[in-house]
C-alpha cells in the first residue's frame, strides 16, 4: 500500500523521526507544574454543594427575599422587583450579523466537557431546562462583586440536562444529572420565569437557550477560592420556552431604579443616547462581531461588572455612565469564537476593549476627524480577513489592519541574512499582529498568539515608524503583502517573501492618520551630510506640502553605500554609481485598478537652491526616471 | 509484530495506583509526581503527532492540565495509561486545530537552512520523507499512525485509547496508511 514503505521501514522511519526530535525543554515539567499550581482544584462534586447549602443555612443573616438593593442585578430571578429593563432593538431588526446563531449549540453535558477540556473563554450556546433556586437564607452580599462569583448559589437557578431535573428548585436536592449554574449578572433576566422553591410548578418544563462562556477573564479577580473559572457567564438569553428573545439593553440598579444618585450622592445624568448607537462602532471592529447584549451602568455598576476597574480608570474622564456592549466574533476562520466587551464612556470620543488587564483604546467615535487615510486604504481589517487576502488574492494592496501587536524586545538573532528587507527572519518571526490579546507568556518565553495572527516584517525604512513593545498593545498597522523586493529574496524564497506582511507604519487605533511631520523627521540622518532636506525631497518627488498629510509615509536620506539594506536591487548598480547620498520617499498612491499601494521614489541628493533634481521611480524592475513628479 | 505484542500498555515505569487515587482526590503533590514520571512520554507522543517543538510543548502542557481537571471523573483508574494517551492525543488535536484555524506561520531559522538544503538537492532520508508526509495528514490520522508505528500499540489498544470499536480502529488505521502512502507519493512527485 505504501509503495515500498512496508511496516518495518515505516516503523524505523518513525523511530528515526522521533529520535531526531528535540527533547522536551528541561523546564517544561516545572512550567507545567507551576501552571497546575495556579489551576483550581478539580471541581467540587454535587455532594459538596449540598454541604455548602447546609452551612449557609447556619450562617444565614439575611433571607434571600431581602436581597434587593444593590444586588438585584445579580439575582434577577427574585420575583420582588418589577421589570425596569428596556428592550431596545431586536435580533431581527439588527440584521443577520447580530444574532449568535452561528455559535455552536450544545447540551449541558457537552458544555461541561468543553469547560473542563479547555481554558479558553469560547462563546457557546447552551440548551437545557430551567430549574429554580431555593429560597435559603443567604448572607448579605459583600463587595467587591464579581460576575463570575455566584453569591449564595443555592438560591440561584440551574440549567439542567434532564427535563426530570427541571422545574421548581428543591431544597437540599441538587440536580441528579448534569447541570450548570449560570451567572445572569450582566444580562436582563426578567423574562425568565421564577421557579423558586414553594412557587407553583409551571404548566410545562421551561427550555432555555443561552449564549455565554466559561473561563471568564474576571475569574482571576474572584475573591473566593471557589472555581470562578467554571461559572457560565451568560451574555445573552437566546430563547425561553422556544420563543426567541431580542438583544436587550439592561441597566444597573442605580440607573434602573431611577434613584438618581450613586452611592456617593452625585446625580447621574442620563446617557446622551440609546445604547444601540454604539453597535456600529462595535461592528466596525471587524471579526463580524454580533452584539449579544448591552448594559448601561453607573460608575458603581461598572465596578461591579468590571472588578478590574475598582482601583480607578482615567479613561472614564468625566463620564457618569458607561455603556458596555458584549459581542461575539462570527467571522469564519477566527477559531473558537470569543466574547468581546467594549466600553463607551458617555460623551467620550474614545471607546475601549475590556481585557483581563484593563481597558485598552479600541477606536475613536470621532473617526470622521481622520477620514483621509480611511478613504485611501479602507477601514481597518481584522488579521483573519488579512490572512484571507493573502491566501486568496495576494497582491500589494495597502491594508490597514487592527489588532494586538508585540515584539520580542532586544534579542540576539543568529543566522540573520543582512540585506533582506522583506524576508521573515528573527526578530520578525517573533513579532506578531494578532486578532486577540495573547495569553500571558510563561517563564522566559515570548507571548504566543491565540487566534489568527501574522508575523510583522518591519523593513529598515519603517523601523522608526513601527515601534512595538514587548507588552501586547492594540494598534492599527499599515502595510502590504507582495512587496516588490520579494523578487530579490534568496533563491527559492521569493514566494515566501511575497506572503510576508511588510509594515509601513504602526498607528494608534484612535488616531488613524499619517503625520507628514513625523514622516520627514523620524529617520536619523546618515553619516554623510545631505545637501537637501526631507521636505525638499518630498516636494521633488511630487508631494507638495498640501498633499503630504495621509499620503507621505517617509522621506529620508540614505548613503548610497547603505542603499542595499533597503533596496537590494539598487546596490552597486550603474544607476547609483558615483553618487554619495540619495533620498527615498515612500507614499500612498493608487494602482491602475484604483487600489491603494505604496510607491517609492528615489531623489538624487542636490542643493535645493540649484534647480530641479533627478527623480526615479523604484519598481520591481529597478529604477526608471519618474515621468511626472506630481502623481 | 512479536516485538510490538511484547510491549506493555504503559509508557514508562508503572505508576503506583495509590498515587493515581490520591491525585484523583485532588492531591496536587501526587499529580506532580505523575507529571514528572510521564512528561517525556507525553511529549514524545505530542511531538510525533505535531512535528513541531513549540506545539508539542503546548500540547503536552495542555494535556496535563486537562488530566488534572478531569482526573476526579476518571471512571477506570486501572486504565490510567490508556486514558493519559487519549488525553495527549486530544490535546494534540486541539492544538493543531487551533493552529490550522489561525493559519499562523512561525518560521524558525532552522527552516531557512532546511529549505536551502532542499533546494540544493540534498536527498531526504526516510524520516524527513515521513515528516513531510505526516504534516499533510489530518491530526487523527497522524495520531493513529504514531500510536501504532511509533508507540507500538496493537489494534485492541488503539481502540481502547481512541475509545472506538476495534473494527473502527482497523479501518481508520488502514485509511491512515493509505493517506500516508498518497502523501509520500505526492511529496515524491513535488521533488521531481
């Protein structure tokens, strides 16, 4: 069958292959053990739940029915409070991309297996039967709150696998089959029926479908030693009793109860607009994000929902309300869909992605202040879409890609090939742009991407325009595949070089603009003293001052002796023979099809006072006199 | 075949049953002893399936974390070794799936050298041919081939490790062998 590869040969080849493989790193065992020590103990059994119920009864100081003020959000199934939640919009009215229908729906048992088999906060849809809580006496809730921490779990509902376990909650009787206790802390759950112990049983079992996730980022901030990572945090109630539920906006207690004051006694002005006004900004982040739920919060409510902000957050500015929108990625190829949470401080131009380490600027609602660059190259793409562009339509179109980027920092790289500006080699192979913030690196390792990611190849002309930290940061990267210099890559590697993403500049995602001033000043002067200036070179190359903003990427002098490091094809050619200094001008232009591309012009250094200088187009074919210096 | 039949299901010195029981009850010290005893074997398996050092390292680590989480629910502790291999195979599967979804291409400097050598016409040995062919197979096929041809698991043990009927293990192994043959032929054609 294996044409000469009989069992013995195959076995020998497998053995040789295994022998040539590297041994596990000496510290792998230690790293694994270190990680295990951070893991929670294997989950508690249902018997332990029963014990806890008894213990809680002994320690009770306040009955569950009294838990109202300041905690209603976390125990929404109590029947004491009338619904004050506004339903804004619906899955249908917001179009097909706003529903989580593409999420895998799974049984409770499958969800538990997923929870225990992975540490990813993958967003899933869970289908099960609703089982009520039990009105046992509960201690008063204490701050800090954490949506992953189930306060007085005996009083909270379950979603169970078996219909036999569903219905009204039973005292000291946990479900006999698989079940999860979800946290409804961040969604409006008023539409759920109350199935508390002692209430009349429903006419029929209530089947519900909810979208949510385990391994929530807030679990690490849990104050209890409980397994908060195992809490299923509900991001949306999808259906109740087979009836589809709309995307809802919920309000925290301070706003919902229209008390008008926070705990500090300040008035809370109402938000300046409806929460769904931010949906478009969320969707503009790419990933085919589908809105799951919205929540409008006071500062206190924000801290309850995001305990990482308990220590303060300067990004909130003077806002007294913050809208939080939870969305899930539905883009094909993104891998396990993750939930995203975006925060919109009221009246603020900036909005933020909430991460385990705190909020990070995700964009600027006043993006119309920077229309030029977006008009030229389009809105920022996700890395996943960018990879699709590379794999399905490889060309040199200039792309703006938003994501998380980081570099390895100072690093001694071996086997570097100098004079290969677009070849992927260390440190580019450790420089990443990823759709998701990477998990923290362990030990001395570099962070590794989690989800779609590409290496960023930063050529010499972009080094000073593409500063990256070792700490992953949200950025927008301007760059392209299929760089013309790929043809100069070593034999056999040209195709690989074509597929490398070549960085032209790295921008602040809240300020999508090319700064002409930066473009003409960022590069250090060469060792020889040029006669011209950067602005003169830009002018000479056809970019007068009025045309430089959002077009000029860089204009800088290069000693001809060093030209090969930037332009391998031009090194030692007759075109530059006898010259001392030239200027390279990189700028955005269009190709014949109207796609944004980067052009490079070479200007021979000359005294600006002595008339026009020579200008050349630098293309894959080499240098040719620029027909027009005014593109 | 006879040699394979002589092999024990274990992948190292036997682990004391009491150690497994303690670990099942949440004794992390006991589980650490298991990690130390089985890291090399688990890494060898993940490395053989994934063919990539970084991925193999991640998968081995994920496998032990998954074991720690799932150990209390291990119904048959006497089959711990088979279960351990199953978890390692699953961790490899998860790793490669996430990698392929990401379509991440991390190119170590050694690859540059390897590509250069290949371009220079250096004849590949059987291990290199196998390596290239395996890389094109789905992870499940790689796993069954590795378990059978490297770890020496007979069909009955393959069935136990992969939790499939023995007949299914046989047909999957057959399909994997055929896919491997096709991949080797394909690679040979590419080199011509």
